[in-house]
C-alpha cells in the first residue's frame, strides 16, 4: 500500500522500494539495501541517486563506507509542494505556447479536396454548391455562356442567389455577351480581348471552380482549400482594378 501511494505522488516503483527499505533499516550501506529491497545492484544505486536529487535521501561515510539515510516522511510533503510549484510553472509556460500550437494544428488540418465535374450537369452541380456555400462569387474569364447553355437552370439560380444576398463580380474576357448581361447584385468589367481563353475561374467561399469550355461541353475542376481560394481572390482583385468597366 505504501509503495503504491509513493508511486502516485511521483516516485518510481524502485525508488519507493529503496525509500521504504531505508526507513526500516535506518542508516544502511548499498549492500544492505540490495538485500532488503530484493532489487538488482544497479537499480538500487540508480534509485539512491534519484532519491538524493529529490531530497529524500542523504549520505555519509562511516567506517570508510558510504551509508545512506532516508529523509523523514514529512519531507515528502515538501517534495509534493515543490512538485506542485513546478507543475504550476509548467502550466503557465504551456499557456504561453498554446496559440502557436493551435496554429500548427490548423495548418496540419488544412487539406486540399478536389473533384471533377463533367458536362452541363456538372456545371449545375458547381452552381448548386455556390448556393450551398452562400458567399459572394467572383468570376475571372467570364464568357456568359452559362446564360445561354443553362438558360432555365440559371434563371432559378439567379433568383436564389439574389434572395441569399450573394454578390457577383465578373471579369469578362470577351465583349459578345458583356453588355447584354445585367443582373441584380451584379458587377462586371472587361479585360482586353487578347487575354481571351476557354477557361473560367469561379471563386467563392473556400473554393475555386475552374471550368474549361470546349465546344460548349464544359469540364469543371473544383478545389476546396481556403489558402488557394484566398490566393485566387487576391489575383482577381488585382485584375479587377486593371480591367475596364462599361
């Protein structure tokens, strides 16, 4: 029972055995303690060293031999007080580094999710996801094809978008549909024609949907990652400032 309690307050099993053996025998040599505790010689010397560091064992030379003496049991309370003080200090140190540890944890969890969507149904799925996320949408390289290729779907989409208060910014790379497209909560600009391409980048929330229009059959690549979406949003802001209004 005594050994178990000593283990719970911070001594190892061997240290507890040696300490109790010293209490029983009083002033003792290492050889006496080996017999009393039943531990191997190296374990006894190791335990004596650790107990000495904890202030629970003292030593002296008698008859040209090292003898050891256990500190009074009351000293164990001082040992616990010192341990408590150390734990309190460690707790404060831990509090000081918690913000940094949490930041490291969030970086670890920042993973990249991706999916591929094919055809018009895939494009519908991306726009339905926009409504689900419910945040503003920024479109780079807009062509206006969705207003003709998904005419009926986009009417419903636009009603829901406006109802949710989702703003829409588009930078068109062609002016064919540029002037005819006017929607609520909708801003548009146009980049020079020489930058026209078949790609469209949709930025919303923590997602980026890159759509490739090839002969009116779109393929979409959806990337879910906040760091990536923030990067594309910064690039969009730069191009928005450089693009022309109507």
